[in-house]
C-alpha cells in the first residue's frame, strides 16, 4: 500500500533526475545522451497519467513540481540557445561562402561563381 501511495512522488523524483541529466547533456553538447533522455521523458508522460498521488504529502509534491518546472524551463532555454548558435554558424558559413565565391573561367580568368557555396541550400 505504501508503494502505491508513493508512486506519484517517486515518479516526480525520477523525472527531476532525468531533467538534471538532460541539463548536463545540453551544457556538454552531448546529443546522444540528450536523445536518450528525451525518449526517457516521453515514457514519464505515460507513467504520470496513470500515477496516483493519494496519501502523498501535498507540500512535497508541489515542491517537486515547481523544481521540475524550473528545470524544464532552463532546459528549453538551453535548447533554444544551442539552436540559435547553430543557426548563426550556418548563416555565417553560407554568407561567407557567397561573398568570396570566385572561380576561374575556361579562359583562365577569375570570375564570380553562382553556385560555389559550402552548403547546398536548395530543397
């Protein structure tokens, strides 16, 4: 009976630990660990729908929920920051390639090229 009563709270504690690991993976730019943790978090969604919080200390549950919310917000911010960084790097690379893209013509003269970019941006 005690395990059933602690089911919800123990799930919240496990989710919080997963979010801490996710934060570390984001800060270390460890995409493999991040991908694994995201899959793990999806399992928590199913488990939390079925969890019971009867008999759990309401203050303890609220404390865990608030900490989870803060960690999730931090992780979302770190994810957005990483995406923004990658976007700016790709933009800088593609802009830099467009500006300095000059090739030699068949006659041996230097001429601007239309398609000498590092990345093919056509879809």
